[in-house]
């Protein structure tokens, strides 16, 4: 399956520019920094780190000239398309899906309370993804790096 196969099925075409990507990159960096602050709870840190990862997925789609549409499931779509959008491995996508499920459990039924190790693991994955995305942009779309 390609990203083009998902147009009309959760994705729509929409061009981006360096300003939009710069805003995403700034938010991603800020959220990853905030998630490292031990002055807030592990649960809040996990949520903030997850938001950074989700924004990487959304920014990766934007860099490909795509946007998630208004249908539900945009978290799943943004994360599961990282393989096609910026070449993230299947193993990392599976890990991200587990983090997504854990966050949903905590959000919707209060059954997930992350450990410090789980928070640190998500932060590390987020940092690795941010580096991967910036590297991919530099190779594939240097014009979007401003």
C-alpha cells in the first residue's frame, strides 16, 4: 500500500511549506523537552511525549503533501504511515502503536499509569524519530527546512 492509496480514505492532498514544517519542528522539540521535566507526573510526561510523536507523524505526512482528514482514527493513521512517509521500520511502528494503546487506556478508562521506564522509553523513541525526520527532510525535502 502507498500513501496515495489512502487519499480519500483518511488522507487528503494539501501542499505544505517551510514555515509550517518549522512550526511542527519547534513544537516537537518543545514537547520532547517538556516531557523530560521531572516536575510533572509520569502520566503527564508520557502524554506530552506521545503528543510529540504524534506531531512527528502528522508533520511527516505534511512533508509529503498530505493531511489527515476529519475522520476519526487520525492518531493511528499518522503513526502507521510513518513507514511510508519517512521510512520508519515496522518494529518502531509496532512500538508506537503499543504506546498509543497505553495512552488510550490511560485517557479513556484510567487503567494505565506509566512507570518512569515507560516514560523514558517513549521520550527516547520520540527523540530518535525527531532525528530521523530531520535527516529525512534534509535528504528528501531540504527546501522544507528553510
